[in-house]
C-alpha cells in the first residue's frame, strides 16, 4: 500500500544507480562517523541469545553450536543509551533511502556487531538470504574500513557477478537482504564493526531508533507502531 500510494514525485525521481544495481552505497560525513565511533567506544558489550528479542519480533532459532560461535567470534555492542546521537546520523541517510525506494521508511531494528579477525565461514559468513517479508530492507554502516583485508559484505547480483563493499570507515550499503543473497567476510587484520539497521515501508517516515534485541529480525506486524524500547 505504501508503494502504491506514494507520491508520484518520489517514484519518478528514484536513484538510478539503485534501480539498476539493486543496492545503494554511500558514506557518512566525518562528523557523523566520529559521532558513531564515540558511541561504539563507550558502549558495553553483551552476549547474543536466542530468547532476547521482544515477543512480537521474529528471530533466528539458535542451537548450541550457534551460541558457541557467536560467543567466540562475535561481539555485540549495546548502543541503546546513544539513540539521540544515532538518530541525528540516520536523519542524513533516510532521505537517500527514500530516493532509492520512492517512499518513506521507518526504523524497526538497530544492532551493532563486531566480528573478530579470521572468524570461520559459519552463520552470517555463509551465503544466505534473510527471508524477510516484502518491503523489509537492510542498511549496513561500516565503523571500520570495508575491504578484503579488513572485512566486508559480499552481494550476489542478478547478473551473476559479486559486489564486495569497499571503502573507508563510514562507508554504508543499503539493499534488499532477501532478494540479494549475501555473506559477511571476516577481517584478516582487525575486528570488523558494523551498525545494522532494518527498515520497513511507512506512510509517516520516522528515523527513531529501535532496539528490540540482538537476535531480533523484524516486527511480526510492521504496520503497527508500538512503544518500542
């Protein structure tokens, strides 16, 4: 419905690169990158558990091996106390997302992960689709450099090619993580830190941050606005 009733001005002026490739790459300003880095530096770490999402969110089932892998190779940064700083950063990105899609979005999930160097090809490091419902998309912001040595994300494109995100700290990519099969690539030299943001279509655009849990995926009823933490 959002796509159908979005204004013709938004539909007619969509980002041509996104329409052709299916993804959009950009970069934060120096000020926004510094703000996010400060948030991550001050953030406490917490473990990823299967049972931690809000009850009205879909989540990924985890067995003992999954929990063990995440505990050994992944760090989870709790940025929930920094929502106002991050909100100001996202205000500069959301208009670019709107230009890609032709309609507004609402933030429904924010997670910040660190992946340690030389982590194994398991879980998110394998080729996969997120199998989200139609309209749910993902924004990944790289707090550390993105590249083959420092860690990145690879996208398998419709033409058979592979796109690897590369760029300095502050680089970001927005894409449909269900339609585009993708995988994480661990760093060979340092921890790879990314801020992962999930969006849904909406008539009333909102960049307010939501922290439903580190194993949360998307809200089961994304058209309903509730009082999120």
